[in-house]
C-alpha cells in the first residue's frame, strides 16, 4: 500500500470543516485531508492520525491555531499556518486599542443578532470570492460567543515536544487579522519559511487554493503531484 501524506485541517472562528473543500479538491491524490470541525454548526469532529501515514501535517487557519490541541501539534511533522496569529490584538497602540474596540463591539452585537455578525464577518473574510456560508438556522451560540471572547487573550502554546517544520502564509489584504501577523510567529516557531500572498482576503485557502498548493509544493516536496 502506498504510504500517504495525511493532513488534519483546523478552520477559524465562525466556520466548519467545509471551509477546506476548495483546497482539498486541488491536493494530489496521495495527500489525504481530514477536516476537523469545532462544532459551531453541529458535527463536532476531531480526527486522529493514521499510524501508517508517511507524513503527518496540520493546516491551521486563523483561530484554528488556538483550538488545535497541543498534543496534535506534537504529533505533526509539518504545520502550515494560513493567516494565523499569536496574539489576536496588535502589540502596540493605536492599532491595539482599535482592535479591542472592534472586537468588543462585535461581541456586543453578537448577543443581539448573531446571524448579522456572522454574515458581516464572512463578507470581510471572503471579499469577492464566492463561498457557501454555513447554515445559520442552527448554531452553537455559546461556543461561538466563548471563542469570540477568547480572542482577547490568545497565545500560542508550544513546548519542547513541538518540533514540526513550520510554514507560515499570510494574505496581504487581510481585513480580519491585518498587518501580516504571521511574521510574529516566525521567531516563536523557529520557522524560516514565510510566504505572503498579494491581494488576497482572510480566507486564503478558499480564495486562492491553487496558489496555496503552489506555495506548499515549493516549500515541501511531499505536496508535489506523483
């Protein structure tokens, strides 16, 4: 049996496992992607790596960096971060104060009309890219609100067992996490593989899956088609 590359993918706030469908459809046949699901819209799912996988990879988008279990990071050979961050708020003012104000306003509005907050959030995430948003008729409001508030105190937790090869990819025009925040992760992770995509929104794996795959193939031969 051919040994495969197994990818576990963790989406960001407000999404579900279907977030990865476009990128998944572009991957070579020997790369098997299992999307995790936080359970915001039902269907909570936490995949487990196959012991026979030749390479174990994590795809982490945005807040997915923070709800992915540390134990999973310890198992991975490679970790790819798309539009991720250590601290959600910028470190210095006035950007820090502005970010806190916007997030607090979002929390307040979510209590009154969560659907409108989510729809506005999706618009900012995708820009002009078409995307089928999750079914909002049922949602785990308490979990969505809890994770929204958790953004105030995000901090990537790593330990000596996390020895993966890190690849960090940022969008130039990210309206959710502006300012190429992936740069902050370089020293933290010890990565020397940083890529910046021009003119793409926060939902980079959806807006430009072909370019994501091109970057991955350039950074790691395991993503080349066989």
